[in-house]
C-alpha cells in the first residue's frame, strides 16, 4: 500500500469542516475499513460513522469515493469530510496511515494528476497560485489558465516553430530542387510574429505581477510628515509608533491591507534625511531599498510646513524612478497650508489627512490597481514560465542570423532549442528534477 497517499487537505486550525484525502489503489479498501460500509457508490456523498483500527467511533462524517481514472489524480480517491478541528481530522489520518498508507509529500496529489495526464504544468501552477491569489483580477487570470489559456498559447507557438523547422528541413534535404521563393519570407514572418507576441506577454506579466503576489506600496518622506500615522490609519489600528521625535521609525514596517478587491503589502519606511546616527542610517538605506522594490510609491509631504532641502531630496529620489507608479500626497491638509512645490516637479498631487480624511488616497490606489488589472493579455504567473518564454525568444533571435545567411543546419539547431523551451512550460524535458522542485512548493494535501 506504500503507493497510496493521504493528507489533511484543509488548513490547520479550528473550522466547521476538515477534509482528509486518500489517493491510490488502497483508497477504496480503506474507505470500507473505516466506514464499515459494504456498498460504496462512486461520486455519492455517504453520511456515515467512521471508526479507528480498534473499532472506536471517531466521528459521523461525509465520505465521497471517486473511481479512477475519473478523479483529480486519475487514481482511486476517497475524501472524508469530518467536523473541523485538528483532533478529529488527525485521528482519521492516523487511522488511514495505520493501514499502510503513507503521508503525502507537499503537492503530491497535483503531481500525480500531472503524471497521470489529468492536468499539465500550466494548470498545476495555476492551482497553486489560485490558493495565494491577492486580488479578484488574479483569480480571474488564474481561472483562465486552469481552463487552458496558456496551454493553447504554448501549443500554437510550438506548432508555428515546428512548421518553420519543417520548412528548413525540406530546404536542407531538397537544396537542389525548386523551392518556392516565398518560403524564406514565410519563415521570417512567422518567427517575427511569435517574437512580438512573446515580448508583449513578458512585458504584461512583469507589469501585472502584483495581481498575483500582491502589490507592494512604499510610503516615503522626510521625518515627521505622518508616514506612520498614515500606515496606522490605513490598517485601522496602531501598528507603528507615532511621536513628534524625528527618526522614531528606524526600520521598515510591512503589513497587508485590503484596498478594493486587492490585498497589498504596505511598507512604512524610515524618514529620509541626512543623519549621523548609525542605526538611523541603516534604516534610511532600507527605506531606499524598499522604494526600489515597490510597485507603487506614496511620497508623503507635510502641507503645513514650508518646502525645504529635505523635501527637495525626496523629489530628487522620485524623479530618478522611471516606470514606477508614484502618488504625491500632501498630508495635514486640515492645517494651514504652507508648502509650495516648485512647478519643475511635475507630479500630480492629492490632499490627505492621516488623522481625519484619506479616502481620496484609497480611491486613487484602488483605481490604479484596477487599471493594472485591465486587459485581456495572456499572463505568465511564475518565474519558471517567464524564463521559458524568454529563452524561447532568445533561441529564435539566435536562429534568424544563420537563416538569413543560408546556414540552415544552425538555424534548425536553434529552432529545436526554441521548441524545447516553449514546450517546457507545459511538459518539461528534464521532468523529474523540475517536477520535484515545482510541486514541492505546493500545500500539503494539494
């Protein structure tokens, strides 16, 4: 029975229901032993008592049997849906393991589904990412990938590359025959079209990665402009210490908060200024690092204080950040307004009050995140997928020069590499090593 696996498929902790899943040739016999039922109907919810190896009652639960190959893994599967809480679920799992079934490795259910041809790698990665989705837009993107959107792109790209490769092989084998003059141009056109498509997909994937991972928003500014107060206001509780003493925040503070339909990572940074304090200088360095990593930057200025050299320093940082979404927020707008920003600093501004009114800021953030989520472009959801299509593009670029020089053997070699790279998105060549690494990042019981 060592080939059969089991795991608790629901998260640890108190809940209304816990699910224990068994997959493999022993699943049905285990169901008979634990439930004492003689007739178990596939895809039928059996409300039954469950017993341990000593015939002691564990729970009254729902049991569902999925006959292979018509199951998620393609194998025999039984799911026990018991009352929530770790005690009951763990006792059921311990009973299953006592009958010779082994504990599943992280992601092993999904790995078996892949190996048995029930899903490909694009669908498997979408399943994993969907669990961690940080926005409604991300869930929609991942749902499309689970339905085969990325697989379709891979298949079509592979077909186009193989078609060009076939043309090349024909020209090599029949070099002395009459080959239509438009074949060369047809190959170049196909490869240029695919290269352009890949560039668009990679660009969109980088721009929209925050939809999957959660957008990182850094709040920066000089000391005492209200960064920590704004963080606390957005979180609706006092997470950061607030005082009138400059340099109170010595390190970055990161928390998650929901803005509209998006879960974002909000980072409060140390006030940026010239300082001789060793600890504060480290905090400022970390602030600048957070700015580099952020998807969106909220530059906070004190509306009630005159513009000074420290404010100028913040603007010099902002102007060096190309391709970043920047929001300039003028805080303490409920006080007398003394800040005058030079026209040379061409940023749109909004007025906020961290203590009284910051709705304009949250609305602007929500609108920004929604705009990033717009569009129907295909999106790559992992570094592995981006690397694969990037390598595909590079192999195509490497193939074009020998093609134009008439060196068709070298052209065919590079095109074969492109086929391998694009195919690896859904089914890698070096399967075992890549699969162990990828599925090992899944949840236990998934």
